[in-house]
C-alpha cells in the first residue's frame, strides 16, 4: 500500500511535467490512486487497451533523460 506522502510526491511531480497532456495526467493520477484501466476508460469513453497505450506513452515521456535529471536537481531537495 502506498503512503499518503508517496502519493502526494508523485501526484505533484506528475502535475508539474509540461510535456504531458491533460488526458495523460488524469490517467497517470488515476492509476496512482489504484483505478483500473476499465474504470478510467469508461470515464473517457474509450477501451482499456487505449488507456494502456496512453499510459505507456506518458510513462515513456517521464522516463526521458530531462525529467530524470529534474528529479535530482539540488533546488528541489
């Protein structure tokens, strides 16, 4: 189970990434809060497979080198 502190940290981080679209943010935040692909898909009117695709591309954006370097900047600590 994730702690509130962990959820707050990652939620804040996801909200600050400029490369993510609004839909990508909502999907990642929903998954962080343990919503299923089916539940999220119903809210957008798309299939669970499409939600997985969007989630995968948004995670790929987060894993990019520039965002990883942002995590370890000294002024964020």
